[in-house]
């Protein structure tokens, strides 16, 4: 019995995103599971967390929270923040209400898109950036 659903859910999410040629073309810096040290912009960082949502019953019901972080350089084409929103729109369109194929798990419903937040101007490794974060919830159970 796997200890955590994070790895198989992450693999399924990554597979959905890289299969879309439009998104891959927009993300010159790629899709990462950690923010790169010397990034090419724009890029997306996938952050996943897990908790057990089963209540008092036996077994498990992993609730996986996904945060997609889209980073663009400030002051670049499409005014930077507009570019971040366009990339984020593509990501939300690909993930919202999708039924993932997760190795060792069955989906309990679809991917829920909960919210999108535009963060204030920031710096990442000395580069001024825009960041747009979308938050999703995914429920799976071991199959």
C-alpha cells in the first residue's frame, strides 16, 4: 500500500499539462516541481500537499491540494502580468473538472478549481516577476 498519493497524482497532473502543445509553447521555462535557480520565463511551479479527508472510517481518502505558480518577468511582452494570466488561464482550462488517471488510485470526482490569486510584485533570484497562483483540490482513493 503506497504511503502517499502525492507522487502518482503529481505524475498524472504533469502528464496532462505537458500533453498540451499550446501550454508547452507558452511556458518557455517549462513546468517544475521546484522553482529553478536560474529560470527562463515564463515557467510554472507545481506544489502539492496531501491530507487524509476520510473522517472516522477505515482506509484513506487522500485530499491533494495543488497550487500552480506561474511566473513571468515584470515589464516583458503582454505587460508581464497579462502573460502570467494567459498561461494560468490555459492551465486552469486543462485541469478544471478533469478526471485524472492516477496509478494505484481511483478519482473521487474531478479536479476542483478553487481560486486564483494574483500576488504583488516580487523578486525571484534577483529578477522582478509577476506571480499568479491557482489552487485546486483532488480527491483519490486507493484502488
